[in-house]
């Protein structure tokens, strides 16, 4: 097999050149980082679970008309995605107070917010991803007003959908982070696409009854086994058998291979560009 070209290695994923132009392969590592990578660990099975959960959620979102970068699951750690130009903004949607909102504003953790709060962070590791406003984004040229409106609109739709999806399986969606990217069509029309990943690495999910934290806060706050939490989410989503696929750091590879095939069958209809909405570019982005 030809050696693929590695384009980028991030904190949680490696990006390889895809088989066709305009595609990439996302490889989900077992690495976990927190607090701008000041805290690090390798947790066996994390990458496999995130790959599967993100593939599933992206497919579901595509099904309700949110354009996503997801094309196909390749194997238990890799997925094929559309290559986009990442907009350097991390968009956080909050339904319940937790994390940095609690620290910054002194609100009690668990307070239900009367309406969702949308926040923007500038994606820049060297600066620790500082919080910014829409004025920073537009004035400094990270996104134009049309793009921003589209991104925020899609984020609300994702929030509505995910709130329903998770509450149906006894989980509370506290908050989450999204990244979007630009993609140009054959006539140089611009599409805004949901990219990166949607997984317990970037969603806070609490058990609705007990309040137990099942997401990456287990790692950030040393609350217990991370994979146990992620696997519980995957089980409730129906993505892994009740017996689990990661046991004491060992992954049941045979079971995973079968699951990837099923997922792709289900995804077949949901990944066409038909659902991508066209928005007018306000200036030429690309020569
Ligand atoms: P980080 O860069 O924050 O350490 P990751 O380890 O998750 O994060 O690396 C994945 C990188 O790939 C991120 O920088 C993300 O913005 C980028 N990315 C995600 N999806 C796409 C895509 N479809 N096209 C191009 N880049 C992407
Ligand atoms: N997030 C933000 N930056 C990186 C990530 N993963 C996610 C967190 C949490 C939400 O954004 O996982 O779900 C808000 O994070 P915080 O730390 O600002 O409270
Ligand atoms: N992933 C980011 C980091 O490594 C932020 C986080 O998830 O806490 O710092």
C-alpha cells in the first residue's frame, strides 16, 4: 500500500491526504489533552469511540440538512471527509452553565440557561484560544457577516437536534464546540460546512438522572475512567453492543469492523451535497 501523505498532526487527530482531490482522512488518536495541552494522556480506545460517535452524529446532522464534511467511515480509527478551509473560530453553544462560563462569571454549575448562549473563540493555540466577539471576527477578517450568520444559524439547528437526540437516551447536552469550514463548488460558489468532530471530546454530556459526567471532563477533572464514559454514550446511541467494544484497554477489532460497514450503509443517503445551502460570497476568497 502506498504511504499516505500526512498533512497535519493535531492534539487529538492526524490528517492525511485523501484518495481523491478535495478529500482528507481523519485519523482519531488515543491522545487526550486539556487546558491547552498542559495536561496530556493516552487513553486506549478513545480514538475508536470518538471516530464512531462523530461519524454517527455527522450522518444524522446531514440527514436533517446540516451540511457536514463527513463522507464515509474507513475503519475503526479513520474517516473520509471533505477537505475544507477551516474558519479559525470555535463556536461554543451552552444550554447549562459549566466549565469556563462558571469560572468566568461565577454562575453555579448546572444552572439552566433561559436560552442558549453562543460564544466565539479564536482558534489559536499559541494564544490559548481567546474568547472573541462577532466584531473581532468580522473586523479582523476571520469570517464575513454572511458566513457568521450561516454558522450561528447552523449551530442553533445542531443544538436543537442534539438536545433531542441526547435527551431521548437519558443524556443532558450541557454545551458543545463546533468548527466550520469553507468549500468552493465548481462555479466558485461558497458552501459553509460543519467540520472537525462532534464527540464527547467537545460536548459536555451528563446522565439525565444522576448528573454523572460522561464526557472529557472526566479527564479534565480526574473524575474517573474516560473510556467508560465515552463507551456509555456510544452504547446509548446504539453504536456499540451492550457488552462494549473496549474492555480494559483492549479493542474488539472484529466487532468494530462489522459496525463500520453497517454505518456506511446507513450513511449512503445522507452524505450528498444536495443539502448544502448556497450563500453569496461577499468578496472573492480565492483566486
Ligand atoms: P487541534 O488542531 O486543535 O490540535 P485536532 O487534533 O482535532 O485538533 O486536529 C484536527 C485538525 O484538523 C484541526 O485543526 C481541525 O480544525 C482540522 N480539520 C477538521 N476537519 C477538517 C476538514 N474537513 N478539512 C480541513 N481541516 C479540518
Ligand atoms: N471545547 C472548547 N474548546 C475545546 C473543546 N473541546 C468544548 C468543551 C465544552 C465546550 O466547548 O468540551 O463542551 C465549552 O468549553 P469551556 O471550557 O469553554 O467551558
Ligand atoms: N482540547 C483542548 C486542549 O487540549 C481544550 C480542552 O478540551 O480542554 O487544551
